[in-house]
C-alpha cells in the first residue's frame, strides 16, 4: 500500500551539488524517471558546508528535496516518512551512514536498499575495516544491495557479506540533458574529472604526454582539486568545476574525450563512469583506459577506442579519418540510448524491488513454518 506522502525515500550523499562527485546527476536522473513512473519521491540530504557553497540544483521540478542538519533531526522529523515508505534507499558516502542504515532497517516497514555508487571503493574500505558508511553486518540487514559495479563483485557482496540480493544499478544518463549539440570544435581531446591520485598517472600518460608530443594539438581538462604544482603543458587548458548544464557543450566542443578509471574500479571491473555515458550520449567518441567488462558496455573500435599509452592516443588523434571518428561517436550514442538512460535504471529498480519483496516474503514464510513446526513438536510432547 502506497504511503499518502512518499512511497520512495532516498538518503544520498548529495543531489543539490554536483561539485566533486558523480552522485548528484545520478540521483537527479533517477528521481526524474521514478516520478515520471508515478512514484512520490523524497530525497533527504545532510546539509554539509562544502556542498552548501556549491549548490547548482537546490530544487527539482519532480520529487522533493529536504535538507537535515543532524542525525537527531533526521530521526525526529522523518520517522513517520521512513516507516510508511514502500522503499527506503540509503546511498554510499552518506555522512554517518552506518548509524543511518541501522536506524532505517530498524524502523522501515517497506523494502530497504543500499545504493553503492562507489562499490569497488567500498569493498576496499571493508577490507581495511573502514566502516564510514556501511559495515559488514549492516549489509545483510538491507533487503537489497544496488551496485554501480557488476560482474564478480556482486557474488562477493552476496556470498561474503551475506546480502539477500545484490544487483547492478549502473550509472546512467539523461538524454534530455546530454545530447549532440552542434558547436565549434575547439579541442582535439578533453577530460572531465575531479583530481584523484590514482588517475593522475593515466592522465599524464594518455593526455599530457600526448600534448607535449603534439604541441599543435589543443587539449582541455575540467575538474576541481588539482594540486597547484601540476605543470600543465602550454597547449592544455585547465578549468575548474563545470555544472551539469555545461557538460554537453564541453563534450561537443571536442574531437575526442578521454575516460579515466580509478584504480579500485579497474581492479574490480564492470564499473562504467557517469562521464563515460554522458560523453557517449553527446555522440563524442571516447578514448578510454581498459578495465575488465568494458566490452559489455561498448564494443572496442566500433563504439569506443581503447588506449594504454601515449603512442596509442597520439595515433588515434592523428590517423583515424573524420568519417570513422563520427561513426564511433554515433554508435556509442545509440548504445547508450538503448541501454543506459535514467529511464532504464528506474525500470530496473522497480524490478529489483519486486524481486526483493519475493525473497523477503519467502524468508518470512520459512521462519513462520519453522516456528510452527517447533510449536507443534512442543505440544505433541505435552510440555
């Protein structure tokens, strides 16, 4: 039975600010499509100073966003909402996520789910016993584990950490925001991403070395938190954070865009990034590092170009004909629109929740049968 208020409640890291994270755009697209499918969705976000100073979407035209300042406020103000919701989702990197998760699973009457937008990072944290937002014993309490990564890591979540159901809910793209726009091509290769030490070597090899070898080429890097000591080649333009509304123009002004993957994601495989899907939706051909499972999302040489060296990147930029470059971008766009939009994810989520209901019901019936059989045994003995 649907709540008279909200049938879905999401508690995520942030939806109001895309500064330095890929969570916001994912949640925005998901909320938009869940609302389009008739759901009443509430997003609860902890009011944190670094996002408060960089909010690019404080409100949505679909669903509702509310900020809370503390765990106490969350529990006092939203207890009834959590209890009545058909589905409560807690996301990765939510401040005090373990406390939030324990509370949600103790009071929610509907399905509870953990949405891990950082699954490979989470698994590494669990191995190091860093329980910032999820803990091993909490995983088994959630009815459903939604993961940004697929492949073998889902078996680990189920078999090692005892999740009742672990399913992939990959990042996605909103085709009404990201699409091909005819603008002047200003750059031969661009990259968008927050600074990360484990991506910097790849950026150095695949872009910056290429820029030095080809001084006539034009390059651009967009993203916050890069150290001041980085020596950018003269033909590489560096810009700070770009709001999601500016991503489309950024991608479409490039001949190629670069996709780089964090070390934990490469190690786990099957972990596409938000930026990868955004660029593809704009029909911009992507040059990417390789990780296991990449070919299940895009066909190498037909929908994406793989590079592991400066020489491969340089050769791609200078030798692939214009017609082939355009074809690769268009094929990638076609693939994304067929499989990786926010609408696809909303539909998948509904299916997973139905699956979780069946598993929960089966567990309940098994427990009831166990209790009944023991009661019958008790009375048969005449105790």
